[in-house]
C-alpha cells in the first residue's frame, strides 16, 4: 500500500484558495487518490477522489500530474467552517478489501 | 435518511470489562470496517468484513472481536485483553460493486474509568 506524505498544518484566511499537496511516490497502477475531511469528534467525510488529471466537484478540485506521484487538493474561497484535518489516501478502490492507510493528515486552520 | 449509525456516542468502561460498540448501516453496503483513532493520529484498521458471516483482521486486531451476522450490523467488542482501549472508534461501510469510497459513522469515544 502506497504511503502518503502531506504537510502537518497550514494556515489560511477566509476567502482565500487553499492548496494542500500530497506526495505518493509509490502509487500503483490501480490506485486512486482520495481525500477526506475530519472535524473533531466526527467521522471522516469524503471530499473527492480521482485517478489522473483533474477532478472537480461542488466543494473542491483535485489536480493529479501525469506521473501521479503527487496530488493537490484545492479548496476555493475557504471559510471558518473549513477548519479541519484533511487526509490524503491512496489505494485500489476496487473490490471489498479496500484497505485505507491514514496518515496524520493536514490540519487546516482558517482565520477571519 | 441513509447512513451509518454508531452508538453510543460516549462509552465508559471499568478495567477488566468487555464492552460492545454498535454500528448499523442502511446503505445496503456489503463491506464494513472498524477503525481506531488516537489523539493527533490517523485511523488504524482493526477489523473488516466483506460479506455476512465473514471478517478479517486488520492491522491492530489484538484485544478486539467482531461479528457479522447481518448485513446491516457489524458490532465491535473491546475485550479486557486490549491493554489501552481508550480511543475514538469509527465504523465505515462501502459498496463493493463500485469504486465508491468508504462512508464513515460519527464514532464512539471509549474511556476507561
């Protein structure tokens, strides 16, 4: 299972765009990249998942370069409520096993 | 409203006692998972089940047991053999027929009195 590396913490201000980069040098051919958001005392909440190039949904964008050894989660115009821990995970979503390896995540602190 | 329900939200246990954490899902997912989270850490996999009446150990299964008698239920028992049970426990489920990610409940915080 591919290990991921991401910054321990980031600071931002309301209204700014935030980009959190994740390194996954050993990503396998069948692996997808998935990002979760977690607030204190709550379960992780799925944000976005992608395989290559760019994926966009109503809350975020995910940029994946051609070599897939890294990815960047982009949060447009963050608000105070986006203060949370963000986890980057890499794994094969196919099949039932789907073992996820969580690192320590990135604590994003949004200030007014 | 579909989702995963974990109960109770907070649980206290005396040393030497077993305690069972509940996880119920109405998403019709085949696969279910139990994770443990310690302060400032990521999640670690305890057990997972791909189908009813089948389950496999995760990375930290010692001191825990599970059962999967029904598709919608995957209870976790923290036994007295678990030396450091105080943690935040999270249950998740997933549709194995698609590439959809795991969905998580809101957790149970277990503390030792």
